[in-house]
C-alpha cells in the first residue's frame, strides 16, 4: 500500500478578528456585511465573527448569503445581551487583535488595515510583529440618517462604494462621540484619567491578551448601554494605553427606539455600574450621557482607580444631595423644593409694572445662588437658550440657579409694553433679593448683552458676591455714552421697532450691545423702548468704570474689552472668535460657546478663572489676578461704586405667584407637566374676563430647537395676540430645551410629539379646552402635521412658513445655509453642536395633513413665494384644491417682517375663531391681514 501523503500545514491564524454582534437588524446587517466586502486588507489576514444573539427575522438568510464572499464565522446565542454576545465572539475568534464593530455600522474600505496599523502590526500579511499588548484603539464614527432603510437597501448597497461614498454626504459626528473624543490631543493620544469614556464598543480594538487579562465585558449588563464604558474603566485601571485612530472609521445606520428607551436603559445600567464601582456615581454617568455635563466637569467630580485611587475611595459626600435632587424631581418627599420650578415675582401695580417670570434650578437650600442675566430677547440666536444649558451645568456643581426674563420681554411681558431702563434695573435688584432670600445667602451674577450692565451695577454696589461679564462690548456702549446728542434724539423716539433703529449708527450699536450679538434686520422682533438704550449707555460706562477691586471675571472677545479688563485688574478669560457673515457672534459656533460656559463654570467652581490666570480664593483671604491688584474673597464687603442706588421702596412686592394679570384683562399662568418622567415648563395666556373651558385653545410649536419664546419673541407675540382676540394660547419648552427638564441630545420629532400629547392632556385636565389648534412655525409645522394626524383632540393646524422636508434647510447636522435669500436655518446656532436624529424622515407631512382631514391655515411670506420650492408648490396646490385649507400671504421672507408677523397673528386668530367658534365673526382689522399671493410657476 502507498502511504497517504502527510497533511498540509494548518491555515495560519489571522492577525485580526472582527467581532460583530447583531439581533433583528437583518437589513442593516446586510449593508454592513456588504461594506466589509470592500476591505483592502489582504485575504487570510483577518476574519469576521458574527454573533447572532437570538434574531427572529431573516438574519440567518443574510449570513448564509454573506458567507460566499467573506471570511465569515457565525455563532448563534440565545438573546443573552450585547456583553455576552461580544464575549462569545471574542472567544471564537483566532486573531491576535480583536476589533469590535456593531452590526449596523458600515466600515470604510481601509477599516481593518487602519486598526492593524494602529496596533503596530504593520501592513496585514507582511510578517508583522506581535501587537502592542497594552494598547486600546478607538475608531471614529459618523451617523447616517436614511429613511425607509429596508425599502432602500439595494440602493444603499449600490452606493457603498469607495471612501467618499455618496451616502456619507448626509452624515454627522454624534454629539456624545464629540464629547468623549475631547480627551485626545491632535496626535490621537490621551493621558486623561477618564479616557475610558471613549471606549465605545461599536468601533474599538485591543489585543486578545489584554481583553482576557481584564475579563472581557461584564455579562451582568444585559440591557442596552454602559457595558462598554465599564470595560474601558477596568482597562484604564489596568494601565492600558488609549489611542484614537480617525482612519478606522465606520458609519452607523441610525434607527429609532421606543419613547423613553435610552433613559430607562441608561438609568438601570448606570445604577449597575455604580454598584460595581461606587466611586463613579450613577448620577454623574447620567449627567454625562443624557445631560449637559462635560467631560471636564465629569473628571472633576469622579473618583476611583481612573484618578489614582483604589476601590476603597472615600464616600462621595455629594451623592446624598444628588439622590435628593432626583427624588424631588419626581415630586417625592413632602416639604422638599422641586428641582425645577417656574413662577412670577409680583409687582405692586401690575397694570404699570411687568411681573418677572423666574425659573429656579434648585440644588440645596443652603447652596449659593447664581443669577443668569441675558440680553434682550430680540435676536435669531440670543443666549437665552445657552443660559439654560449653563444652568444645568451649574446645578450639577452644587449651585442654585435663577434665570429670568427682563420686564417687557419674552415671558415677563405682562403689560404688553416695552420696559425702560429703570424697570430693568428694578427687576434685576428684585431677582437678586429673591435669590438671596431663597438660597444660601451668597449670590453671584452672570451677564451678557444688557445683562452685563445690570451685573456690573450689582457688583460695583456690593450687592452680589461675584460676577462674570460675558463679552460686554464696552466699545459699543461707549459709542453711545460719548454721543449725547444722539442719545437725546434716541430717548425722544420712545417705542420703536428694532428695524427702525438701524437708521442711526449709535442706536444700532447700542441695540447690538443690549441684545448681546449683532441684530440682523429685517426681523419680526417686537418693539423696544429706545429710551432704554439711551439710559443704559451712560449707566454702562459708569458701572464698568466702578468694577476695580470687585471679584469679577471678564470673558472678552474684543481688544477693547481685553484692554479694559487688564487695566481694571479684573480676572480675564480671552475668547477667540472672528465674526463672519454666517457666524456674527460667539453664540453661533460650538467652540466659543463651550469656551464661555467652561470659563463660567471654572470661575464659580474654583473661585478663580481656571488654574493659570488666578489662584484659587482661600477662605477669608484674597486672590491676585495675573498682573492685577488683590481681589476680595467671596463674602468680603465691597465698597459701593454706582452713583444710582436703588430706592427704598421697589415696584416689586417680594412675593411670588403662579399667575399674574396680563394686558386687556388677560391672565398669564405658569404651567408645569411631565412627559416621560421629565418636568416641562410652559406659559398659558387666557383671555378675560371669565374662565375655561374655552371652545378651542392654540398651542404654539416653534421650529428648532423648540424654545417657547422662539426667535424674535414670535411665540410671545402670538400669545398676547391670541388672548386679545379671545383665544387661550399655550407655549412650552420641549424636553431638554429652554427651561424644561430633560436632554436635547437625542431629540426626535416623535419625542416632541409625545411632549405635545402630554401638554394636551394637562390642559384638558385643567379645564382649559377640549379642542386644540397647533400653530407650527418653520420646522414646527412638521409637529403640527403629526399632531393633526395622531392626536384626536387636535382639530386644526396653522403652518407659518412651513419647512416640511430636509431639502428646505434642515440638514442632519447644524448648518447655516440660505433659503430664498434669508437665514432660514439660523436657529442652528442654538443647537450647541447637537442635531435631531432622523427616525421620522420617512414622514410625508402633507400626506399626514390630508389624511387627518382637519382644517389647515397656511401662512407664507411674500419673498418665500417669489421662489417656491417643490414642497411649497405642493402646499399651495393643496390650499387651492381643498375648501378647508386657507392660504394667507404676509409681508417678509421665511421669518416674516415685523409687519408680516403682526398680520400672521391676526390671520391665525381670525381663521381659528371663524372656523372653530360657532357664530364668531371677528371684526376686520384696520390693517389688511392678508396680502395677495404673487404669481408663481406651479
């Protein structure tokens, strides 16, 4: 017999094992596997291990088909969770390096090779050395928003070609990824003690030996979330080196989740994380993942192995306070203050003085209080919204925070008249007194726009402990103070629209200074008291000159402000911002916004302007700014310096109320309600006399980001107009925006619809009305369409300048772009680098309106109809064809002019009254409410 030939050598083990867990995502898995067929790593140097964790869809069929073209190995498990699935895949893999990639993430063609090079393997297949056994490589990720994914699968696969594939034009970096990648320097290295926050298992790699040494993923984590960070935490404790590799990129096919999914899952996972690592409180993890807590703030607060301490670190003394906050947020434990509340400071003569709308973020009765003073609410992206984000961050530092609107503006506009300088000054002192009485005694002020002048007066008078002046724009105030003739002419003008003040360079400069950013006419902003600007200019110069010796930080973006702060011996934080036509102010760009908020939190947390400009303030001592004079410590009396002290009797009573009288016998009420466990705050304007229920109630839905005042106070103007015409109007801040609770990071239109449903339920429970008309402004028209289709109590919709498709100005990431020659997407300056996820891009909003069969009123600006896009033509066709639809055309572009906004309010209230209130025939206005629509090509 002939002996059998000896067996050939066994196939060499691959360098790389890519582990892909999946469950019930057959279409996205198919696209992901198709992308892996494009890898440029040599065959035999890598393998793909897919773990099907109990799928009940067509996933097995997808895997069988993919096995023909990929080095694929398949494991099937029984829905044990993501941690267990990844561990099973790692155990089955044969590579020296483990790469984890989720089953809904398409890798770029150089993905495997990039991970290999980052581990020091050289080019795969070239006799590479052993991998760096202590290194963790974190790849980059982009988010892709593709509607009707399953139906478009063939198209998606066809377009997955090359690194510059067409689909990626609509991608963005997720906000949380941006946040945690901040721990890396430009070379991709990190020595941050909290670098474990970047261990995101959808795209990360490490050596098999290191993975085994720390024990892999903890399989106690069976729900979605944080199992990857927990492993990263143990890796840092074991001394792992972290590197970021931008070339190792994959792209996540975004998909929706049920309402409340992320919060519930993260709350459970954070609690489990904290039980395993008590030095990392669950509240901090939730603040980072769901809230506005930055990585730097997280690092300051967390303790444990990642900061050089062992598991037996001292107990977290702040934890009982945070637990108490959570309990009061849910309304528990009688006698404890709610964490978030809204009310009015009442006036002695309400018909002459505006009550002040106050929002309090409460941390602890004994904690100091910070009062946030914003600019006049007349702008496209005024810092009012940014102050709300800052308020959340300050509360997490253990401070009470008070926000308020200036009298005559936004939610403090109860008399319906613009307020003067004396009224703003009295309101500021009333709020300061309320903050001192309701908190731990010490009060700090933070101001921007005209708020810097008010803050400077309080500082110089010794009425507050410390203060921060954000971009005071001293040159603009001086331009007015040193032009007395111009000021006299301005004071004589009285009430004026902001657009009308642009005919004077001095008036325009003072308006920019009071708003806190360049005012860009034409805009539909409400009127302003020109005398306010004339009086504020000399007051600003006096107050700023009196700040020497006070405990103040100046955040400066101009040479004039920097020079003044240095000469006055004030702490200084320089802000880098170069104004452009698209970003005229620091509010419009992510980096300057974050720099401003970091400067404020550093100053308040450390008692100084960070570690370099000024040393921390010792108890009862002094601190010395770089190159300056000694600054009194917190609580040290400061000599008065303002020549205009407050009178003994103020216009405010010192008491608070939930409702106050408004103009024309109307009533303005604070309303709070919950949506998915979060506390939302709103304002209800009801007509007088009499009480509900009314036949119908208007609910105002702004565009992005969902702030009830809306740009240029559009929401406030509608509320006053509606109440004056006998219609109640409700406005509220959606979850995570404005002053409401929650996190805006992962907002969707479906989530905002849930907030609207909760608002309707609350108004019905309070007996306001049983029927509702939703007024959707700009992109808020989408919500009006969804509500008309899904909520039975919504019986009509009003669309103001509707944006109903992403082509019309709303991209997947914050972008400034022109629409019909206007800044239709200027609201993206408010987003803080965060965008809506597109779980609902498949919605055909006009079809929702047609199917709902509710009456619809559409209001367009004349300039918008001069160049109609496809969606505008479709809406115009519907309005022409359907007898229950009405078209109104008003002056202006997408945002209307001031005259156009007034006409839009009249058209809305008249249409609502005639359509839904039997026998109501409004009297025609002296001004035309509807303009003739221009001819256009249908």
